[in-house]
């Protein structure tokens, strides 16, 4: 099957991005069709740990560049561009949540990563990474989530930004016909991102055909039980119990108008053993606003006890960093 647009390497000169990290990898997707992914990979041989990074919408693997920059010796970081996003292949297919989970599993099968793995995800990459993690519990060293959600708490409306974008007539005009959705997402950063960094986030999405998946990603957020991805998301949420013995860390920007503390608290209830690192003043793109990479690697270096011990019995990162101080 011919791709609508082949995968490609990012342009050189994007701030903070080492061209040596970029690679193109072929793997069958959930339908068995061979697709080409772009991913960032520091290619550590015989790694003691591999960190699998999954971006959300409307982002790409560039979001995780500081994780690659700060990775300690022996830690491999693989940051994917989801299919139809970033610089990965444009397939022209609508990919639902379950499809994206299956696609990621096929990719990691192709990469044949051995040894312990940790997942790190943001936004709607969160449910994708959790769906993957629930299938790979035996290989997991931990799960790390930044500003994401797996459930809409009862009695609360879905984020206003999502509801507005999903309004009939606005979805394609803001996500495909223009860069309004991307620009709006980037504007949530505190402080404002530099023009060079904003341009880097926009780099894979310079034309309307390359932005098609931004619309389908937004449209795939289940706001009611009739939505095609409702059951898939509900299954990811309910199956979090299988991760009860897997160390977990929630890295959060509470100044996020999309994924507020409402969703943090929901995840705390579902992952009661999780450590929480809350960056006061950080917004939606918390990896841009705060030192997420530093917090992650400090957490990995902490003294640990058996995974089955309770939160109260083991060291944790229950503290806040105020970015305004």
C-alpha cells in the first residue's frame, strides 16, 4: 500500500535536537501493513534501561529532546513519532486509540528491545503508552505520565479546549486548514516558548495534508459512550490494576487548561502507589516548562524497596517545585 507521504528525517538545525538521534524504522501496523516510523534513539548498546517516550497531540518526539540530552550512561531513550504524526509516514488511515496501542506494540516488537523498559508519555500519548504497558508488565521498570487522562470524572465537563475544537465546523478549520490548534497548544507554555522552539514543533505540520491526523486525534477523544474509542479508553483505565506493582511517577503542570489537577487526582486514585512531582506554574507542555528529565532521572536513582511495599513505607517524591520562585 503506497503511503500518502513517506516518513522523513527532520530538518537539521532544530534547537536541542541532535540529528544523530533520528532514524527511520519499518514495522507492520495493526493491519499488518509495513509502515515507516521516525523516532529519536540515542542507540545505547546493552542498555540497563530503555525509556519509551510517547507524545500526544499536536506534538512529536521533539518534546522529549531533553530526556535524550540528560540520559545517564547506560540508559537508552527511544522517542517515537506516532504514525501520521511528526515525521512518521502519512498513511491516510484514521487511527483509533486501540489501533495506536497495537501499532506501538508492533513497533517495539520490531525494535526487539531486551531488558527493562520504562514508559514516559504526555497528553493522549498517555493512554497509548498505558495500553502498551499493560501488555508488557513483565518487562516494565516503571510508568511515568505527564499531563494526561484516562477518564472523565463524573460530574465534570470535558476540557473546554477539546469541546470547542470538536464543535461542528471548527475541527478542521482549526486543526487542518490552519495551524491554530498547534499555535494554541504551544501558547499554553509558561514562559512563552522561543520562536525557534515553536518553529521546531511546527516543522512536521507545515501543510494541511500533514495535519490530517491532528484532527482525527482530537476527534478520537471519547466524550460519550457511543464513541468508537470509549470502550478502549475504559479498558485502559480499568486495567491499571495490573500495574499496581509497577513503580509509577506523575509529573504534572497544574497550570494546564486541558489536563488540570482534576485528572491528576483521578490518576492518583487509580495509581495510589504513584509518586507525584508537581511543578507549580508549569502548564500543558510541562516538559517544556520544567525539568521533567531531571525529575525523572532523580526518581530513577532513588533508593527503592520491593514494588509491593506501600507508598508510606518507601521513599517518594511528594514535593512541589514552584517555577515562580
